[in-house]
C-alpha cells in the first residue's frame, strides 16, 4: 500500500537508514503510545474535575472562586 504524502515525509525524515517497513512500524508504535498517553491524561483530567465538583478535592473552594469572579 502506498504511503500518503505526510507519512512518506515522516518516513523520509525519521527513517535514519532503516527500511521503510521498519520505520512505519516504529512510527505506528510511537503514535499508539502517544495516543494512549493522551487518552490517559484526558481520563485523569476528567477524574480530577469530578473530584472537584463532588467536593472530594479540598484544594478548590467554590466560595473563594465565586468571590474572585465577583470582584472582576
């Protein structure tokens, strides 16, 4: 299967003398790792916001936040 222009450019740039198939393989694995990390970070952020909204995270005080917004 031919590579699209963006992937072909990445293979050329990052191949470092490796075969095209090895470079595509490596890029796919690194991309999967990056996507997993991104998903994990998003899930952690959601969990953090849920803890704040439920009052489990005492590092956020809605009353102070409301006061600060009112003073703007």
